[in-house]
C-alpha cells in the first residue's frame, strides 16, 4: 500500500487548489511564463511504441460511479473507486459498493488503509475512522472534536498521509494530525497544496511559502525551499521522489533539495500535468491534459507514450501490481497493461481492420487491411509510430500485397498494380488477384481462384513470363518459403504453388492420415512444412520437395502444449511461435527440449490467429478483425504466483459477516445449524490477466464430494447439513490450474434436537419411555389376556348355543320334513279312502227303500266316518305347515290372506310392535288357528271384510281375526260342532301353546276371535321347538 495518496478527488477540487496556488504565486521568486511549459521527450535510446497497449475498460455506469472518479486500493489489494460518497471495490469481475449511505453521513472524498487494516477517511469539514459493520460495509465515523477551529468548516480533506506516529488529514486550509497511540489531535492552520512523506518525515507545500518540513512533535515547520512549491508527488525509492511544481515542471526531491534532472526535454507549450504516479517496477507515469499519458522508466526514458484522444484527459492514476496501470477518465476506468510485449492496432490508431496483411519494405511496415493500405511512420515527437493511409490507390483498393526493397505490388479484383512514385500503375489487367507472392526479387506469382499467372521485372516493366495455369480455389491463408507459396484451401486441401524453368506448377495435397475432414493449417519450421489437423495431428513435409519427413524434436513439445497447436513459425532467434484456436504461445529452446511460455502472450484471445514474422524484429498476429504487434525479442513475462484468498463468509439468511479478511477476523471453525446458509466471496489476488479468472470449487463431506466451475468469485451453499466440510477454491484457465488452492474447513453443528445433549436426553427419555411402555404393555397384556379369556369363554358359550341351535334347527327341519311326508301319505291314502267311504254312505242313505233301523245305523256309521275323517284331517294339519318355512309369522299370515283372498271377501293383515322370535311350534298353531278362523268366516259367515291383526309386546303375542259376517251364537255352535274343525279344535290348539282363546260374536254383528300366547325365553323356545 502506498503511504500517501497525493490526489485531488475531483476536477472542481483540482481547480480550487490550482486557483489558490496561482493566486499566491505572485509572491514566488520563480517567473511564471504566459503558458505553462514542459520539456519534450527525446527517445534517449528507448524504442518507439507500435500500436496501443492491451486495455480493458469499465464504464462508470457499470461501476455505479460519477464521472471522473478517484482511484485507490483497499487493504486486500482490490481497486477501489471513490465517487460521490461511494467506496466501490473491484472484486475480480464484480463491483461492490462498501460504503454505508445515509443522509447523515458526509460523502467520502478520500480513504486510506494502514498496515493494520484501519481505514481513515476525509470529507468536507470532517475526518475520522471508517469502521466495518456486521454486514461488511464501511461506515465513516467522524472524530472531529466539538471545539474544532473555524477554518475546518471550509476545508475539503482530500489527502491522507500515514505518518510514523499516526495519520495526517490535509486540505487546502490546513491539516490535522491524529496520534494513533494517544488519540490526541493536532491542528495546523496552513495553506496546503499537497502533503507527502519521505523518509518518515512529513512535508507540506504551497505556493504561498514553498515547501516546508513539519515537526509533528512540536508543530513547528522548517523551510526546505521557499521558491519551489509542488502539488503532485510520486515516490521513486532510495529516498527520492518526483514532483510537479506549480510552474508545471518535473523535479526530483531527496528530502533536502530539489533538482531539475536532464530528462532531455526541449521547451514547448503544453497542458498542465493532471496526475503523477510512481510505478512499482521503477519509474513513474505522468498524465498531461490535452497531450496524453507518458510512462518513464527508472532511467528517465519514455517507455510508452499514449497521445490518442482517449488519453488526453485523465483524472487519476493508480498502480499496485507491476505491469498494470489504472486510469480514471471522464466516463470510464481503464486497466492498462504496460511493460507488456503485446500492442494492438485498431481504429484508435486510425486503421480499419479487416483480414489484415502485413509486409515489410525496407525499414517500414505496410498494412493492407479492408481494401486500404497503411504505412507506419514515426510520430513528430518520436514517441511512437503512427499509421498513415496511402492515397492514390486503385478504385477497388488493395486486397493483396507483395513487396521487397525495390517493388511494391498490390492486387484486387480487376488486376495487379505496381507503385510508381506516388501512384499505382496497372501491370496485369482483368485478373482477380487474391494473393501475391514474390518468389524471387524480380518474379511475382499472382494467385487467383480460377487461374494463376507469373510476372517478371525486366528492369523497366513487369510482364507475364510463363503460361497461366488453372487455379486451385480461393487461397484463404498463404505462407511463403524460399521455393514456393503454400495455401490453405479448406477441408483436407492445401496447395503448393511455384515457378520453375519459366513454368508455373501447383500441387494439391488432399490425402491425410486422419479420419474426419478438417481444416488443414500450414506452418513453416526450418526445412519443414507442417500440415496440422485436429487434436494435435500433424504431417511434416520437406520444404523444398514436399516429400514426407519424420517429425523433428519439437514435435514432443508441440504435443504436450496446453492447447492444440495449429500453425507454427520459427524466428531468427530459434523461438517457435505457435497459434492455437484461441491465441498464441511460444516455445523456447531449453537444452534438448523446449520450454513452453503460455503466459507472456496470453492476452491475445482471438480465434485462429495467423503469425507473420518480419525482419527478425516484428511479430504480427492477425485475425479477421484484430491485429497485434509483438517485439520478437520480448522478455518473457514473470507472472507472479497466484492464489485466491477468502474475502468473506456471510450468513445468507441474515446478511451478517461471519468472517472478514478486511477486518482480520478469525476463521470460522464451527457454526450453529441456524447458520447453515453460507455465502463465500473470494478474490483472485490480483488483476494480472486481462480476462476474468475461472474458479474451480470443490467440496467434500465424508465420502460425498462435488465440483463446480464458475467465473463468479461468489459461492453460495444453502441448506447445509450438519457435518465437517472441506472446501477448496482453485484458479484455472485453459491450460489447467493456476497457483495453489485455498482450503477452508468448517463444521456445521447439528440442530439442538440432534446434539449430543439432546441425544442423551432422548436416550434417557427413551429408556424411561421404554420402561413405562413395557410396564404399561405388561398391564395391557394382562388385561388383554383376561379380556381374551372372558372373550373365549363368551365365544365358547356362544358357540355352544349356536351349535345347539344348529342342532335343533337340523332336528326340526328333519322332523318337519318327516311330518310333511307323513301328511302327504295320509292325505293321499287314508283321507281319500275315508272320503270315498263317506260318499258311499251318503249315497246309500239316499235310497228310499232303507228301513229306519238300517238308516239309523248307517247314519251312525256316516257320523263315525266323518269324525274319523276330521281327526285324520286334524292330524294332517298338525304335521304340515309349508308357509312357515323360511318365513316369519307375519309373512305367513300375509301369504294365507293372499291364498284365501281370491273369494269375494277382502282380507287385510296388520302388525304392530317389535317382532320377536316365536317358537316354531307356537307359530305353527297360531298360523293354523288363523287359517281355520279365516276359512270359517269365508265359508259360513259370508264376510266381506276380514282383518287379521298380529300384535307383539315384550311377553305376549296376540292374534285377532275380525270379520263383518253373519255372526253366530257361541253356545249353539259349541253344542253342534259347526266349522271346519269346530271351535273345539281352535281351543285345543290354543291349549297346546298355553294360549287363551276368546270368541266374541252375535248374530248379524260379525265375529272377533283372539288368542294371546305368552312369549318364552330362548331356552324354553329351544325346548319347545325340539318338542
């Protein structure tokens, strides 16, 4: 970290400072010329630059800053942009504003970080310490005392100098020194253009008093030079610094005196010096308004001069890493690679790039690009080469070019032209010239798609010297040897074209040892022509004869290159230049092997480049839309080892920083489960490569592991499970790992409910629960066993009852079947016989010749037969009851009513009460009683309406049959035995089932007969059914 930042924070503050300097300059002893002057730089042995350096721009919109921001570095070495109160750092490819923004906080104008990581800020009328909050933001905290001097109110503290004993905050009206040990502050009311430190001593400078040395212990100042005042300084090392005086001159200062070194300037009018910055590898950089940016080495020689318009207004410079200079411009921040062998030629150099071809004519290079021709000339100040477009070209432009010391030929779609003075004259017309090749000093081969011609210079003019031959197709890329021109034609096609004995020849090669057709690239190595396919497959041919040759020793190095080598060229120093699909690398002889340098030219990242080596000095790398220049004798870049480091770990749920490299907090070891959502931010450690680095993150947890690649330096790990984690971050590129990885190990503790104490509690509770459950289970099992025993007894009893019922039902079913059989037999035999006998007796009694005695005897016999028949019929009815099979008593009554209701009488069956189970014997007699009563009512009472009611109660079932028939006298009926069986039969049946029969009837009033039968319990029912 630089120990001071002598920068103005904005153009307005710069103008304010210069106005004060110039207003006080009248008291200076140095005369002020009408215009500020600066010395012009000679080369002093340095080499003028070609093209512009490799750069990368970040717009202020991308950064989130205002125009012309100030540049700095934080304690991690990240570029910091200070603008409008923001402190924005570049973390690889991400811009992060670390400042806390609030209306109560004054915008930061300057910020510096000491070796212990403490951050100090300066603002309008305020200064103090910038502290980091829990979420990693910078919050300025003013340390201005309550009784501060009044001059503070109008002072912008834009400079912070880290002194041996504390921090000096300086502004235009004075300075404040903070003693780090005691916290005491000292105030110095003195005009300050700049404050700086050299050899641990503090200096102040202003146009009103020159330059003084400030004693921080006593507060006294000692004059060093009252005539020289400076406003920009840059340390050079060895106790010396370079400074810009108020007269706009560069001087050296050793702590005691100023000297004007002989930089070789010649006096000239120019703009003012806006920025001055020392370079870590020696020398300094200076920006001059309206002129450009100039970089000097330690010997005072100008190594680079950038005078294009985009470098003529620079607000600030910053440097930390060797070879990288940061510029603040009005609308962007630029990363500039100096001391880099690569420069680029593009529109900023006034060259329109489109398939450029570069040739050399004498000491100058010529570029044919996009139909235009440019020649390279030294600038007026001898700082760099500029490119001037050649005028007076043919109307269709220059698309092919060939040159030597005496001739310059160009070709296009209508012919070939030779330069004659300031113009070009046609030498071959009506010819589509795609490429030109000077095979000899005075012989040019003209290659077209359809035909090939040869021209010879006879000392005064060009003319064709051989018969034309047919073309081989469009020569996309051509390569020259001393004997022939080689052309890349497409997939599996190359051609060799040459002139021999005044005859043109071509040889097309289209047979290769690989399977799939690929574009064949051509390279030239010593006596070899190298034809390259895909996947490092190559064919080596003799350059003179085009015959196959065994691979040279470099083949092993080409095969192990990190990229597939497509085209190769060897320069005069034996360095082999190789192109790959995305850039260029070099091979340097190292004993019997070659050392591969893939770093020095790594910033060329264009597809399928072509190399042109000229004059043992210039290497031009071209593609369709890019042109790079490299000095062939460049010193290989020493890329410092890189290792990413962990910037912070943030709780993704709360935003709290758990670890911060800036705050130098302790690495995390174990985190509670509530913080299992982590965000890791890394920094690659520098900005050496132009491209953003690629990270390879790999994490392991036990036997589980995963790996991911990302261009973002941010890794989010949500919902981590408990356990031990091993996280590794590694930088990689196309050739593999870069540097060493950084490893972070941490542990996510289990949630409280899965902690050791919780498990002990769970075990204890589980054990207690098991004991309780076992006891409860034993009791429950015992109760269940007892219940099961009761249930078994109950089920056994029920099974016994069920078996008994089944047995009774089977017995009853068998008895009923046997009764039905006997009834059928009696009905078909005995009853029929008695019926026949009764009919015979009736017929006999009708004879008139019967005597009284005989007739009486026959009448007695007739009555005996009738009685016997009634008894048999009664027996049959007692046996037979088919209506009760599978039916309840109520349903059986309805069936009888349906069977007997076909007469003129209307029958209705009613039931009431909850139907209960009735023994089958009881149901049989009740059914027969109902059947007999209904039959008697139909046959004898001439009833029109018969109602049968069946009523159930808890202990009694009652059958009531009522009709509206003629009725009868009950005493007379009993005496004469009327009815089918007679009422005596009804009473007999009622007695069999313990029922009580009641008969109510009067002549002409109908009849009501009811029987009440008691309901028995289940055991009695079973017994009665058995009977």
